[in-house]
C-alpha cells in the first residue's frame, strides 16, 4: 500500500498550463514508510523539488470515541460524545482534553507568482510509523528543514490514534505524581530525508505537555536535534525532573533521553524562579513559576545560531530569544552553561501583563504573541503573531497580529510594520459541514517559512490562527496563506496583501509549513534558513 495519495484542488484555468508539468510528475510519486516507531525506516520516497510541505491532521474519532458522562483522563465527566466538532466542548470540563489523530503531510506545487498552490498528494505518516499528533493542540507539528536543507523534521506522540489526553500525559522517567493525566507516552521526532529514509526517534522530553518543533543540525558538527516545547501539567511545585524536561532540548537520533539546554537559574526545587535557560529575573522581575519561563514553541537556526519564541502561557515573556552566543550552537557539553537573552528591541513585558482589552492604550503596546520566525537576511526578521485568541471583532483588530517585519539597526531590532491586508482578521468564513455558529475567523499567523526572490522581494508562506465559538479553537479548520513583500521597504506597502492558498476542510487542521527537502545543496540553498 502506498503512503502518498493524490488529490486535486480546483485551480484557475490560467494556472493549469503552469502546473501541468508539476502535477504530472507529482501524481507519479509513491512512498512507503515501514512500521515500527522505535527504529529507523529505510524505505524510499520522493519530494517535488521546490514544492511546499504543510503538516496537517484529520479528526478520525467517532461518537464511540467518547461517551457522555465517562470520566475523562484529565478529570471531569464528558459532556459531549466523540463526534466532531462538539467533542471539543469537553475541553471546558477537562483542561487537558485532546484526541490523538493522524499526521498527514500535504505536498503542493506553486504557481510562478506564488499566489496559488496545487495540492499534488498527501502522506499519512501515522499509518506506517505509529506516531500521531493531538487534534486541537495548535502549537504542534511545526516543520523545519535541517541546516543542510536535506531533511525535514517535526514532533508527535508514540501513541495510537483516538487516545484521549495524550498531549498532557507523562513521559517515561519523568512522571509527575500531581499530573491529573495518569498516562505515559513518549514524544517522538520524525525525520524525513529528501531521497533517502525516514527516521523516528521516540524521546522522553516534554512530560505533561507537548513538543512543538525540532530542527536537525546536519551541517555543523555531529547530527543533533534541537527541540522546543513545554513540560508540566501538575499542581504545586514542579519537580526537577519536569523543570529539566522543558524548553530547549538536545536529542540524538535513536536516543530517548535528551539534554536540557540553558544555564540553571534560581534554586533547584523551589516553587518559583527555578528555570533552565531564561528567567524573568534577568529583566528585573520577581521570579514566577518554576519551569514555565521557557515554554517555547517556535525555533529557527540562522547563521549557526539558535533562536526560539515564546507566545503563550501566563508566565515568562512572550518574545523572541537568542540561545547562546552568535554563531555557536549549544552542544551536550555546553548545554548547562548556555545563556538565553531576549533580542534587543523585542518586547520585554511580562506575559501576565498583556492587556487584551481593545479599549486600553496598552492593547497595542503589550499584545504580542510570536510563533514562527524566518530570517530573510541578517538584518530582516519576519515574525508570525497569532493574536490573543479572544473571540471578538475588536480583539481581532490587534495591530500586531499577522506578519511582523523587524529590521536590525545599530544592534537593536525595530518593528517597522505588520502585514495584515488580505487576512481579513475577525471576519468569519464558512467551512462545508461546519455549523455556522462555529464558523472560524482568522486571528493571526502561527508557523511560517519564506524565500528570497531575485527581484528584491520575499515571499512568505504561513498558517493562520483562528478564533471561534468552539470549545477549543485549536480544532478550527484554518488556512494556508502567502504574501510577497519588498525586502527593502521600511513603511507598510499599500499594495501588498495575503492570498489564501488553501483552507482546511471539515474536521481538518493545518499546522506547519516548509519547503521540500533536497539532497542537492544547490537546490536547497535558496530555502534553508541557515
């Protein structure tokens, strides 16, 4: 049974000749990933050169997946059965609620002007690896090219589909006795190479929460994964085995135990101030909950330097960080002494001080929620801001939500403008099969990637965030969008706007985006981020 399946999207007639060659070759692609999540898979498969890969998931549960009244793993009795979309109303009684679902990669070819995309085929990763994602966990499945551009990596769970509350389960050797979800499942890193093999590495990181992203360094020194995520779902003081299980981790292929990156801050075992990496005390604030200042979700390696983002949770600072010294990636030997710092010029206010009242003067100055990042060059950084998630039209008008463009001048980063036109922030759109009362609206952007064009522009591809009346907005069908920006522009261009390339169907979500990996260094150089 082949793992790649072909699907056709309607495209404008004028684009069909442009896409005909790519479509013809794309439909001939076939791949098969062998079973067994605990070992390397040596099967072969292909990617379209210059194509776009989007990670996604489709809810596969049925009414029987959850029974009304049953005790949920995270606590509380189910108020809805397993039928989508109402199943996620259970999030209102079980804050850990989620249902594992298959990881599906969607491969697109692009029109010459990057304003349209054609879905060539899909790859069901879970079907053969056993690695799943948690449906409605919006921070998962970021896609990253390796530093050489020859592989793409992402994270999931070593758990069967339609299992409840896995995203807040413990991991082996890092069991928190106060975690209400008394389940244990490993997280996993999946590496797909352009023309070689797929490798799955189950890991014990991010107990009680989720791994969000992984990048393979296969260009500078030994092959290592750099991962980001969050740990801890218990009450009271977080144990050391949870605090050292969060934030940035270094993993080795086929090795379950990881190494936390970051110099220890505060006192081990303390309820507040004990962190590995960044602590709010570095910016003069009173220490907050241990292990939560480093709740990272986005990452990028650029010029051999690791950068990470934080944009959710009530602890720490929602901003962009540099990990270690410029040009030096941390290693297992240097991990314990690696310093974290907020990029000069980026927000330094506490997450708990963010103002979501749109009538407040502080709404525009504090309301930052960075997710994915992409460097166009050493002095231009694009940041996806997902918005504050508050389901009102006024909140969707957040001036920072969308695509922020930052430039570096005299050692300090400056926000020059935010691209929003075409996103239609706060405007509901319909999805076939979804009740109109649950129609989502775009609230901002999550993951993104980009490329520098020969004419002095850049094209950014991104995944939207949503707001809706759903019990869990992470379950909303969202969109793949693109925009082209003049790289040298320092004021908001009036003629630039986003184009919607694809919208997830009923019971589907889109998560990460990157270009296809390539074994050819010349082919991959235009897309890789280092």
